[in-house]
C-alpha cells in the first residue's frame, strides 16, 4: 500500500537566500500512522509542515498526497501552536467556520460540531467566547475544528508548546485517544524528544545545515507508554544524540 504522504527530495530557501533551510528531504507517512518530527531551532520543522499544508512553497522536490477526495471532507487539516480561534465567534461558531465549503446541510454541520466537541471534551463550553477558554481548552478547540472536516492527515505544529507541563501531558493523552478513535494519520512537529517518543510510531530527526533527515526511528514500545519508563527514556536519550 502506498503511503498517504510522500515527500521526495524536498528543499526550501527563504527568498533569495542561496543557502537552503533544508535540502533533499525524503519522508513518508502511512495511513493511520503517527509520525513526529524533531530537531533544533532553525532546521525548518514548521516550514516543512507548512509545505505539506500548502501554506509555503518548496524550492524543489515533490510532495504527494495519495488520499482520495471524499464527500464532505478534506484530505488534510492543520493545528498550529495556538488555537487561532476567531475572537468574534463562539467556540461552536469557530468549529462551524472550518466547515465552510464542504457543502454540508445545517443538520450535518451541527452533527459534525457536536461530534468533535464530544471527542475533545468541550461540549459544555460550546457557547463560550475564545477569551473565556484556558490555553488547554483553546488548543482542544483548534484540534476540534481540524477534526470536524474529517481529514485523513492531521498536521500539528508544536500544538502544546504554549501550555504548562501538566496541561501538556493531559493534551498529549487526549490526542492519543482522539488519534486512536479517528484513525487519521498525524504529522506532529515538536522540539520535545520525550513528547515525540511518548506519542509517535516513528520519530524523524532533522539536523545539519542545510537540514536533512538524520534519523528515522521506529518507536517499538507497547501502548499505553509510561512517561518515565526506562525503555522510553533510553530511546529518547539515543535520539537526542543524533541532534
């Protein structure tokens, strides 16, 4: 079976800068797979995700999405470092905004909204304004909005970097639960190696200048995983040595 995302020989330059941020990147994501990308500052992790999301254009190479178009869905959806909620719309309205253009009836729209509110445990907050949400709630709202379009590929750009450590752990566990229930593939950008090992099926390390794939490491640890388990810590340490 072909991967749903295939990145081949991808390179990216900023403007007229002759030095590429990353060069000749090869990466694939299988259907339903959770892949985390880690690396130091400046290696282009977020830029890579933006290229996959079609929010930035690579200098060379190819990105192939082998995902058939389905009725009332989008092939990919993106969650950013903050919830990026529209302040003039209540939570329910923010999720509805993401459904524009899918040709859903009002009844189907409401069903989608109710579905993802329940999945992200936000049902009781549906009528709140964004400023009435905590950081963790706002991030769950961003995830809910992305899931509402029923994507096959969920792109996540350091989605938990702005919340406190305890909230971050809760959000990680909720994401795993959502991922297992929806079956969507995930491409997850993070600077936190332990987070990557805790969450992912594979951890991809970008390093160098220009950045390249230094390591593509399967995480063969049974789920659920213990955050402080010796095998997880050992693997995280080994991956850190590649940065």
